[in-house]
C-alpha cells in the first residue's frame, strides 16, 4: 500500500510541474529576416510580454489601428496569448507611434525596456515593418509570457521597390490563395505584388467592354503534359478573376502596404485575346487559347486601328481597378514574323517612316511605336509604364521603367539612358528554376538552377554603373512562372525559403549580408512558415558537398557540410546511409570510381540522401590551366570542373558545366608524367532557345615540354539546324596512341548564331563538362 504522505508529495510535485508548464516562457531574438540595420542592446531588465499586455495606437488613425490588430493576431498565432488593442496604454504596453520622415518614409525604430515596447515609424507602413520585426523576434511557442530583452533597433530598407511576381495565366490560384501569397509577401517586407494576369494560355481578368476575353480567352481545351511533349491531358482548364475579386485583392494588399501591379502582356503573348477577338490579329485567325508552352508567332496586329482602340480600352479598364502608379505591359518575347507579312503592319511602317538600321529592324521600330502608344495611354491617366527589357528594342518609350530579366545588361543599358530599372535577372531570381542539382527528386521545373545561396548572392546594383546611374535602380524582384506549377502548395514550395533570401537582398545593405548568419536566422523564420501552414522547400537541410580535384595527391577530395549540428553519415557503395554508417569527420579522398551517399538528421526528420558518382579517367584530378577565359557568368568552380570526375545532367546551370562565349575552350592538362593516350572526349549541353549551341571544332594537341605542341586529332562539325535536338552531346576523337605529358584541348564555339535563330548574328554559349582521356 502506498503511504498517504507519498501520495501528497507526488500530487504536490505534479501540481508544481503543471504550474511550471502553465507559466512557460520564452525569450525573443531580434536576429530576424531581414536583419535590421542596427540592434543595440540596452542595459536594464527585459520587458515581459503577457496576456495583460496592451497594444496601443494613435487615436483616429485607422491604419495604425489595423497595424495594432495585425500585431495582436500575430502574437496570438505564435504564442496563444490574446492581446487587446486600444487607443491609450501606460505600463505593460506595446505602443505604436508615428514620426513623419519624408526622407525615409519606411524607416522605423523599436525601443524595449522593462516598462514596454515602442515602435515608431516614419509612416504607417514603416510601423508595419516594425511590427513584422517584433513578430519574427517572438518565438513560435505556446507560452504565458515572452521576455523581450532591452534593446534599441533602428532600421530602414535599402530599396524602395521590393517586388515579387506571380503568374496566374498558365495556372490559376483562388482569391483565398492569392491573399495567402500576399501574407507571405508581408512577412518578408515585400511591398510590390506583380500580378501576371494574361498570356497565350489564359486571360484571367474580367474586362467588361470585351466579355469574350473571359468567355473564351480564359478557357483552354487541354494542357500539354511536361515540356511540350506532344501529349495532352484532355482536361479543360480555365478560370478568371471578376472585377469584384480584383478589388478585394487590391484592398487586402493595401491593408498590408503592398501595391499590386497588374501585367497585361502585349503585343506578344496575346493568343487568348486573339482567340476571343480574331480580328485583332494579322491573319484574322482562327486562333485558339494555347494548350502548350512557349512563344507563339501570333501577336497583336499593330497596323490595325481597332487593335490600338482595344489596347486603350483594356488599359483604361485595368487602371480603373488598380490604383498602382506602375502598370506593366509586358513587351517581351514578341516575334515579328506576322508583322513582316502583314499588309496593315507594313503600311503602318510606311506611314510612320520607320527605317531599319544596323541596330534595329523596321519591325522592331514598329514595336517601339506600339510600346510608346501604350505608354501614352498610361501616362494620360497619371501613371507610369513598366515593361520587360525587350521594350528597349527599337528604341525605348520616353518615360518607361525597365524590368531587366535577361540578365543585367538591359537594366544597365536603361539606367545609362536615364531610365528607372527594377532588376529581376533570370540568373538569380527566377523561382521557377530548380533549387538543387538533384533534379530527379525535385518536382518538374522549367530548368535553370537558382539555389538559396544564389538568390542571396544577388547584387541588384551593377558595379559598372556610376553613382548617378545607380540611382535609377529602384530595387529588385523575383518571379514565379507557373507552366509547371499547377497548384498553390507547389507555388509556396518554389518561393519559400528563397523569398527570405530575396528579402535580405531587397532590404539590407550589401556589406551587412552574411549567408551563414542568414541560414541561422532562417531556421527561426521557418517556424513561422510551419505555424502558418506554408509548404516550404527543405533543401537547406540537404548535405552540401564539394568535390575538389587534388592534382598533387591525384585524388578527388570530398568535403561535406550540413546546416544542422548533427553527425553526417556516409557510404561508398551507393546504399543509403543510416545512423550506424560511418560518420564524416574529415576530408574523404578517392583515387578510383566511387558512389558516395551521405545524409544527416534534424528535428523534423532526415535530410535527403546526397548521391554522387565519381568516375575516373586519365585526366581526372590532373592540373589544368585555361589559356582562354571561362565565361564569368557561368564559371562556377572554374576550369578544374572539367577534371573533377563528375558528370553534369540536362540542367546546364547546376555548376557541373562551365561556359565559353566569344572565345575558344583552350586548356592544357598536365599529366605529371609521359602518358599514353589514344582517345579524347568532351561533353556539351545544347539548349538552342537559351543561346546554348554545340561545338564547331574539337582538337587535341600534345607536347612533351609544354612549349611545342603537335596536333594528333581534329574534327569540324556542321552548324546546328533548327530541327536538331537539344540535349547532352558527346564528342569523341580517336587517334593512334601517343606518349605525352601535356595535352591541349581546344573546342571552338558557335561564334555567330544562324539566321533562323532569334539571336541571329550574336555569339552563342558553349557549355562543356568533363574532359575524358583514355
């Protein structure tokens, strides 16, 4: 029998434990994403946030009352505490204040001491960003109180324009999902939602003057499966936003200080409109809403006065719905094929006396005329036009703002011309690109490679711009195109956590940025993702591996790293590591073929298994020197990539391939000793639509002393035709066995793309992977 005293003691201990749980507390951490400019610890006791804390706001200010309501909602979601909001408060108060500053309208400060928290902003939006910082500092944990250490925070964004684009034309998301997307933007201090509403594959906005745009243009009969496979799903797809839907989204965003920029893409990407009103096209149709991806030759007929009236009507109705100062007209990827054969377009060219010259064709001049026309419609309403960098072709409209997506060159050119620019290069911030090199286990994406680190490294202000020209860089934006993103949870997966890296690019000064510190801060932000139910990509928990050719030891040295502090387990036989597999402690060295697998474990489970195969040949690990430069944009680990024993996949941006442009691949491999060789091989990756062409000549030279070389094999290749398939190509040269210490490899790229290509006359890229010597 248990003694009564024992039971009483046990009951007392249990009660104590329960009381302790009820009074559970946590401590705020101000190392948030994006990191504030200055965080200064202040002497004194922390402020204790509890259920009796009041959030106070200025009397009669509706926006500040809304800010207080947001903060109360955030705290309740993260801690379970419900805080009241009211006009006045004394002690135990979070006070929201305004202190107007015209120079820095989004600047805010936070002061915390034992008596309370004060968030002061230069505007209501500035206070909102202070609210976001406080929200992100508070842990996600059900507690009765949170200790906020005494601190003074001063903060302001680097860029006034901080954007994110979502395409809803290829695949559409509900109004509720769009609102969730806006909440995601608010969490990351993003203040512009670029809403891509029209495309060849669907028209998604109601225009009352042209009802067939939604009756016909919003519906496609089916959708291609995969990357234009020629196989279709047979399922009708469609939908659009009513004008009431649009107003609801704009209002929802405005409460969160987010401006909504509509994009009506023109004069290209207009098949949905042409299917609805075929008289607006050069051929008169018939047209249908496109069921595949890509760029259609069918575009608006700029020689037709009815087309110009349509553009004016649509833009005016759009501007009635969107108060945004900027209105996006696309202007990208507009083939001129139909215009060349269209009597009306050619008559327009003649009447406007548009002349071709060395820089532009007459049809490019016609596009510039159209863009200028659209800009005038927009300017007449007191708004500003923004378009993709193709609006530079044929001459830039007078007041246009350029959104530079094809790298940075278009933005640089526009800034040098005195035009405002938003930088959104596909090299860094296209979130439809893959997030890892392990594409086989990721959802299908359009291609490319933009990992979290690549996004974080993005610098929107090119060094070549002068101080005055740099003022034209308004900010940065990332884009999510949705050809391969059919549902909203997939959209979240593609943008999170890359949106967090984007937010630090947009908000912080470049000298403040630190990727390793960001990863630490990011883990706390992910707790909010979880609390909100956001579907985020978990690639940050994957093993990072560096494969380094060691010419001295003639080994491939493998370095493994993970974000978590747990051990990394590995195997060499291709099997998945488990917790009793060997633990990585130091560099792994290989001098023969190996299949390497590695994984680690974290609180939410295990990382994906890293799998890499190292395949040796006589060139692997050897010292290699580039005699002509590797293209800077695609240099990655440099020329040693060609002797690292790793093979690249179809995605040429994974770092397994390096590029050459405007000069040959010319490199010398030091075999360290006279070596017999009789065969040489290189692998290329061809993606004609991306200006990535094949080799035109492949040559092998050998030398005994590294000075005098003799050619042992060479082969020339015909230029690619339009019908040649893209993909990985292997080029092999066989020759009589020779003894040599030094081997020179020469591969000549396509120096001038052919007439059939959109980049005709320009220099192509040559992407090369492993050099194999046998």
